[in-house]
C-alpha cells in the first residue's frame, strides 16, 4: 500500500473491497484517504451493479467500522504499507424502521403480572400471557382488547405464535399446553398434557419444513422435551437426557432441535427420529438462554418485513418464501447458536457441525437473562442482571460495546426488523431504545409502574409492546 506524504486529502491507499464471505469485489484500486462512507457506498453499488437502486452498506476494516472517512476512522500511522487494505462491505436492510418514541396505549385487563407478550409473525396480531391464568389477544389497529382465553389452571409462563400466524400455543405452571385460534379466541384441539411439572419454553416447527406448522415442542422443569402433533393432540416423541430443568429450546431450520438446561449442557437432537446428535459442554452453571442466528427468519416464516409482511397466497408460496429467507439468513455456513448462563459467560457455537465452541464470550458481571441475534445475523445482544446490554459480533463472538443506562437488571431485549435499533426492558420500570449506528441510547421510555418482564418489537417495525409486574400492556409507536 502506498501512502503519499502530505495532508490526509492528498494521501492515497490501495483498497480491496470484500464481502463478508471473503469474496473480492473487483480489483484493488487507489483511493484518497479522505474518501467518505457516502463515496464508498457509491463505488460499492457501482461494482455490485446496483447504481439504479442503491443498497445501503456498512464498511469495516479489521472489525473497525468506517463511520466517516478513512482518515478519521482508521489510524493511518499503523497501516501496513506493504499490504492492500481490505475493507469488508455489509449490505444493510433497504427499509428503515423508525424508533418508537411514545406510548400510544396502556392496556389494562390482566389480573396479575404480564409474563409474556408477543406479536404475530406478520406484526398484526398481539397476544399476552399472565399470572392470572389467561391468554389475551389484542387488536393492534384499534389498540383495544379482543379475546380473553380461559382454560389454564395456573400461571401462563410462555406463549408462542406458530410462524404461519394461524395459531398460538400457551403453556402453564401445571404442565399443560393449550392452542388458541387468533381469529376468534377459541381453544383449538385437545389439551396437550404429559409434562410432570411446569413448562418453561415452546418452539414450533419452521414453515419451510412444514407450512402447516403441525408440530410443536415443549420443555420444562421435568427435564423432558415433548414433540406434539397439534392436530391429533398426542406426543409424537419424548426426548429424555437432561438431568435438570430445560430452560430454553430452539427448533432450527436444518431438522435439529436444541435444548439448554440447568444441568449446564446444551443438547442437539435430530427431530426426525429423536436421536441425540451431540452434547455441548462448557458452561459452569445453569444455561438460561439461547438464540439461533436464523431465529428471525424462522419466526417470520413466509412474511417478508421489507414487503410490509404481506401474507403468502398459499402454503406452497409460504414454504418457498420461508425457505428463501431462511437460506439467506443462514448464509454459506451452518446455523450459529449463542448461549448465556448463570456463570456470567456466553458461548458461540456451530452446533450442527461441531461440539467445540467458536468463542467463549466474557464481560458480564452477573447472570445473563437473554441473548438475541439481530435479524441480519451480524450482531448478538445480551441482557444481564449487571444492568447492561452488551453487543457481540454474530460471526466471531468478539465483544463490541456495552450499552449502559438502566439502573437495575435488564430482563429482555428485542431487535427492530432492520437491525438498526434495539429495545430493552428492565427491572427499573423503563424501556430504552438503542441506536446501533452510534451504539448509544436513542430514547428513554418511562411509563410502567413496576418491573418490565416482556418486550417485543413487531416484525413489521411499526410498534413495540411491553408488559410486566404492573399488570399493564403498553404499546409504543414512533
């Protein structure tokens, strides 16, 4: 690389643009070090053939983001003058989600704390589960209650929308799973009973595997994982092997199911026959939470956020859209999984191919409540009792930043559909919106009267829901 003597405006560098997979974009070329991000975007789009419909890109050199010009963002004195400067370009979401700024509705109705709240895959439906034993559906257009679903005998601990948006599963402390029709609030099919103790987590089969989303996995305190046929209402198979409570399950897109447990292990199961493929070990305490790099694509299935989450015409179209979105999220490698534990650490894995972790991620000072991959799979956010949210590279596990502002434990985080914003809910009764460009607090959202247990950003990017100990659901919009 040649850097001429003189001011930054006249100094020049030889640059090679590369994709995240390492593929070169054109030949190396000579640029002034005063070149800006805007000019790099124009150049990159020309080489990509996207000049007529430019794609926004972010640029990195040695994991350092180029935010202004090369001269400002990089330390020119440390550049190796004998090597070409590699700059990695990352295409960003074409659509842009605007930050939520205000509470548009406070929705009372639950008689006890709101434990879970989740938008439907298209963002148009909303459901919540509470300690009052009920599941409620809410109208996101009028921001009013629609249906109160009664059937559980104990606290509703978790809910999960089927990724085709046609049904909702809820599980309670009595160990029973119920299915609900979001169109009328009525119970669907039989009670799914078989667990000996309470259920902590639910996971639906992906749309690209079965657009009917017929099978559902559940797990909990008894250590067993049950796969249910939700149409016939019986257990297809039971996966036994954990020696303590199963805290989290994820149904991947490669025909594998992942389970994390208080026995400090993560197990990888083949759904087709229930075989245990491998056990991931490394954590020194309970494994509390997991996230897959493809979670967002699996959650939203055939609904494409950039197309305003329009419903597919039929099951085959849904399968095709879901498969295309899943493969784009997965990329050229295998699914990545990140786990968080009571031992204050996270691990990044490629569980379908290797039982050794890619990276052990340290930095939190207390236990980790939740980890979530950004929709574009490039970032991981972790929420902790140490009052912080930390950001990590979704490919390498490298620590990137700490987001500080909460004054008590952070329980949950949720990403906007374009991966540019993150919302967090805390025991300090506030929500906070973080800007990933500056990696700083964008907006503080007070309003709850007590701890915030649940937070979710709608897949269409329009609104955020939060709920907690004050028994109230709040909707937030820009």
